[in-house]
C-alpha cells in the first residue's frame, strides 16, 4: 500500500469515499462497544472462582476474622515478596487497591512530608515527572494535589533518562510516576539500562520518590514475557535505598477491585508510612488476604494462573495488532508497539487526528479511552495518541471495533491531508517515532 | 460495707492486708489475660461463618468481580440506609474500616477544606471538641493532624451541650467526635434532647462537622436496646443538613476488619467527599459488599444476628458488672454505668489511682486498655478512668480478670487513703458523679 502522504488529491478522495462507505456500514450495525478501560473480561474472572471456596479462618495461628496485623498476614507478605523478588519485611499489604496506596502516600507527603522533610503542601511548587504517554489516573493524582506535571518522553527502553537527569536538578521536582513493566499504555518494559539509570538518579530533592506502579508485574501475554530488572537490587549499589515506592496488586490477577494490594519500600520509607497507617486503620482485610494466599500458595501457581489468562487475552491483542498491520501498515499514518503483556495497545496516529478518530468511533458506537487522557492535563500536545484496551470485549466485538478504528484512523488522516493540500500548505511528513512490528 | 473514706487507719491496714493476700493468690495463677481492646470473641465470629458460602458474583445486573461502582452496590447502600433510617442516596460504601473513612475525611479537610472552605492545614489553629471519656483512636486522629483537643464532659445524656454551645463560638473549633449510641467507653446513648441540641448547634465555623461514629448502632445487649433519635431527621429542622458526617460498619457485626463500612452525609458533603474518592480509588470491594448483602438480605436479619451476639456478650458484661457490684459498691471508691450495648464498661475510681491499678493488674498478668487512653493526649486529668473490654476473653478468664481488677481498685484506693492520712492531709471525699446501678 502506498503511503498516504505520497498520494495526490484524487487518490485520497477516491480512497476516502470507499473508507466512508465502510464506515457507514459499521454505523448501520448500531454497535455499542467499549474499549476504554483496562478491565478483565468474564472468562478471566472465571479462572479465580475457586478463591470463593476458602473456608479457613486462621493461618500461622493468626485469627483472620478479627482485628490486628496492620502490615498484613506474614504468608501473603511472603508471597508478594517472592513474586516481586524482595524481602518480605519490605512489603506491607494494603486494601483492595494499589491506587489508594499511591493516593494515600502522596496525601501523606503533602500533609506531613516524607521522612522528616517539609510537607509538600507547605512548598510553593511541587512538580512531578510524567513519562508520556502514561496512565491517566496518575495524572489525576497530580492535578488533584496541585502538583505540576512535566512530560518526559518515553523511548522503547523506558522514559528518557537524559531528560530526567536534567529535570531532577530542580529541587521542586519531587517525584515521578513509572509503570516499569508493560507500561500503560504502550506496553513497554523498561530496559536493564533504564532501571539501572533510575536506581542511580541523584535528584536535588532529598524527598524525591519514584512511584513505581508495578501493575503488570506478572501479566505476560506469552510464556517468556518481558524480564524487568529488579530495581531493589540496584538501589543499594547507589546508596539510593529510599528512592523507590513500589505498588502492586492482584486486581488483574483475581477479581478487579476485590484483590489484595501491597506497597514495597525501604525500611525508612515503611516506617514513615506506618506512622500514618497505624492511625488510619487497625488492619486490612485479612480474610481476603488469606483467601488469596490459599488460592495461590506459591509464585509458580500465580504464574500458571496468569498463563491461563494469557490464553484468553493473547488472541484479543493479536486481533487488534492484525487489524493495525493489515489496515494501517506502510501508510505512514500510524505507529504502534506490540506489547508482550499488560492491558493496552498504544496507537500513535497522524498528529492532529486523534480527537477526530475518537469522535468518528463514538458516532459509530465504539468508545475509546478519552482522547488526550494518556497525557497530563488530558492534553496530548500532538493530538496523536490513542489507547486501546482489548481485554474486556468479546473477540467478535473487539474485531469489529478494531476494524472500525482502522477505518476512522484512515479517514481522519485523509481529511487532514486534504485540508493541508486545500490550504496549499506543503505536506509535513509524519515523522513520529515508529515501532512498527510484525508477527 | 463501710465506705473506705470513713475507715480509720487500722481498719484500712487490715483490709489492705487481706486484699494483698488475695492479690498474691491471683499473681500465683500466672494469668495472661487481655481486656484492652473491643474485639469480638470467637463465638461471635462463628455466627457469621455462612457468609463464606457466598458464590454469586452479580446482583442487579452488576458484575461484582470487576471494577466500577465507586459509591457501592445499590443493594448494600439500601440495606445500610434502612438500618440507619436514612435515604440510600446519602450512603456511600467504603472499604473494611469506618476508621479509615474518618481519617480520610479529616485528611481531606486538612488538605482541601470542607465544601469550599479554607483547608484546615492553612489555618493557624484547628480545634476539635472531644467528649470525655472517649475513644482513643479519635484522639489519635487529632494528635496526628495537629488538631488541638478540648475536653467536653460526658453526662448520662451525652456530652454537655452547654459547654459545647460555649466552645463553638470560637471559629477555630472545627469539629467534634461523637459515639452517639453506647458511647465508647461508657456505653451511654445520647438522649433525644442531646441529639436535638446537637442537630441545632450553630457553630461560628461554617465548616464545623460532627464526626458521628455510629459504631454500635445495632449492638444491643438485650432485645429492646437503647433507642437513638435519628439526627438526620432533626438536622433539616435547623437548616443544618451539612453538620453531621456519620460512619458505621459491620466490623463488629460480621468479621472484625473484614466487614463493610459506610459514610452517611448530606448531598453537599457527599459531593465533596466524592471529589476525593474518585481520585483515590476506582471502586471498593463489591464482592465483600455482595457477601454481606446476601448474608443479611434485610434489617430484621441483622437485628436477629445481633441478638445471637448478645446471648454471647450479655453474660460477659453481667460478669463484670456483678464483680463491680459485689466488690466495689457502697465503698465510695468507684462508680460505673451499666450499658445496654456496645463493647465497654467504663469504671471511674478514686482520683489518682487509675495508673496504679493498671500497674497492679499488669503485674498480675491482666492487660487493661492503657490508663489515660480514654482522654485526649492520653492524659486523664483525674487519673481515674478505666476502660474494661469484656467481649474477647472467655468468661472464666474474664471472671478472674474482673475479680483481680476489683481487688486492685481497692488496694490502690487504700494506698491513696493511707498516703493522705500519713501526710496528715484531711481526706478529700470522693465526690465524682455516680451512676451506680444494680440488677
């Protein structure tokens, strides 16, 4: 297929007409599809049903039906520690949501400061680095707390370290969000070099923290999966033990919203966190912790369980990627990354076209993640990024949605190109970074 | 029995000797008993075991295993609304802990202010009214957030309203903690007049809030129980809809720490809370909400369930009250209130003796709630109040502990009186308020 940018006006108009016909056919189907959020599908959830068989109430002589055990059951702390290859003493179990763990951590930093440093709310300015594209709920934290966000471009090895090293010279830069494995939305796993460089950061602010959201730590789409270097092994080499606050949860392992979350950090950081935690609660839901421990027992079983999920998810990811390959490859109007895990596919289309694609899709009954949401303040400076969440819809619906999306991406691109031609402006070649991959 | 204060030195010395002998006999038993916290006992927890039979995943077409539903399942919101006699739209379901709901509410007030008012952290001084004796975890909130606590004396109808009305003229007074039914530790239920007066408060601070911790809303020790007037019916009569933030939970109904909590407030207040909540989490544990809804289905079943708990708890309360009656009545060294529900018995002993009693008990292997903990800053100005938590220990152990406690109270009183006599100081008669009750 010829690159759109190399087509003349007539070629574009002809192509547009046929695409618009296909679009109208989809519209006639009266679709109602949702690809907006990273939700597990019913078949994935069904894999965890036997977690509900748990009838026990004690483990290691601990009565799980009663108060107590602020840090969580030793057995589930140990299981998370083994999964994430850290010391169990560096793990504290939270409630059902790692999001809440992050929120509460930042709220504590705002009100009380981190490890004896000045509360962030008492500072004139607090800034966070945000690898982009990224996770909208991280950005929502920053907006909520009045933290200024600074975009850091992602590379295919993780966030641009040079940019980070420059920005952290500013001591009002207090933190950074990372999704180090299968990043949201691109599905990029940080390279060993990136992890080592992050572990070696030397920020001006002593209370700078990397909020390391390991949401997809074991969420591989194939047996090998990506291997993320363990940052907790790297931190001590740089005397940087306190730099990283990691969170994880079983929300996308067992039941979304009814799982078990955890926070992993240095002794100093956990001591700091516990000062708040012991005031905020008596204990978390030990019955749910026990339920999860009994369901898995060990890391091998977690991995086997996730492979069963991969059997469900992989065809969905393949379906979308196939459409992208078949409909968009070599047209110089879109690029994407083929992830080996996680919950999303990130599609970069011709700048200035993403909102139009969102609109076209919505008018045809397909809801995408809000366009712009993958950037701070909901503002994609290029209006180019689209996040696709293939997990939830059944594959026949997903197939339609992906097909429609590809049609809309092409229509929007042609509209843009025709508009440029009409305005007698020379065509700016679409030269965004490109991670086209084929099977 | 003669009042201790009317005994001469010889009489006191003789009595002391026999009490000390009994004390030594207890010490020889090498007891290890804990009456420190309001924890349900195993038999109470056993009553909820069939909650673990729940295998369903949907209700009202809502998939409970997946994300979504920030405010909680409609069915469980409705159940709490019926139980607490409020509109279900005024109920938001939280996680497992009402303590966390209160903490998060105050944290939000500190950082963001309440309903558009100035954040408390930006004010020079924030004060809270604390009915005393009261719940140590409420006081811990205030200390944690740097909120100055002002003691408000309890009467047998609830906190002293005259004192409150005077104190709330100060606009730095931003809130008050209440446990309106079966108050912690006294077990006093606020009278209708008190509830009406609270609903009619006219504080100088527009962002003054009553944190209404309805922890024992359905925790009656006998069939009739105390009847608490519904403050939400009274608030509109005074155009005071936004004054009260109520919390409750099933922690002492089903499994402690694995229950379902809720927050009840006006639309204005809930809108304010939701601004934070939607950033802090995606949804709470709907599976646990469903589990609880299915276990109870309706208010009648909750009440019936609590009556089964009362059958277990009432003899424990009776046991302690009987010891108090038999060992301490008419000696003018102690007073107590006989609660009709809740989790505690509050014992006021001769001023200056509580710490000594705590020490004597501990040395004999019985742990009481930390002496002083029932007052802000852990400082009981009279060193007089002891909180007894009879729920957890088996009744034979509880019996020993209550017996020992009564011996220690008498020893400490005699020590005090002898000390006073030795110092040739005229005896100050113990004239604290008195709620002696008999069966």
